[in-house]
C-alpha cells in the first residue's frame, strides 16, 4: 500500500512539474499581447491607463491579488527591482485581480514603487489568454521593447533568474 502511494505521489509530482514547465514555456499569442498593451485599465486612483504608454521599454507585467500570499511577499522585491532597473528602460506594472476597493486599501498600507492597475476578476481570463493555463497567481510576463513576450513566470519569482533575464533583454537592441 505504501509503495503504491509513493509511486502515485512521485507520478503526480512529475506531472505537475511537467505541466508547470509547459505552462511557463508555451508561446503567447501576439494578439493577446497586443490586447494587453492596448487595453485600458484603471489605476489605483481610478484613472484609465494603458500599458502602451510604456512603449519602447521592457515591461515586467505581474498579475497578482491582495489575497495571494506569494504575490504580496514578492512585491517589496519588485519595488526594489523597479528602482534598480528603471535606468535600463525597464518598467514593472502590477495588474491586480481583485476589487478596486481592496487594491486601494492595500496600496494605502504598502509602499509600491511601480504602477498598479486594476483588472478585477476579468484579469484571470486575461492571464489565461497570455499563457497562464492554470489561472494561478502570481503570473508574470517579461515583454521586450517590441511588445513581444520574451518569457513567462508562474508562481513566486526567483529574483536571480529575473535579473538575468532582464539583463539579457536590456542588452539587446530593438529589432
């Protein structure tokens, strides 16, 4: 009985890891990316904004929620990263999958150094269109200066890996 349980646990773990790798490496539809960049989102003050205002920059778009513990834990690291990479033409943007009131209340408690947009619960569907097959959070996109998704990340970010990816992209010239 224990042997069957162990085999089932190993198989489940292997399949989960394979799915995670697949989800993180599945190419993102360019129409979905164009939609993301042109779609208006309300910022924390209720003003409509688009990510297209950051055209020509490398974008790190982080889907998060106030109720997502890993999301909240990585936000101070993302704030520090924003200050560090801003001079390299990199902009971090958070897209909250939560109610506007919850996000506003959250931002009154925490100092975040990058723009936060509100997608509401529709943000889950949007993240799925962008390659987040499971709809899990946090989900992050690294978008090059030409508006093409260079890489996706599912789960809590590994900052060393992210630094490497950003450095590589920031050294490339626009094509």
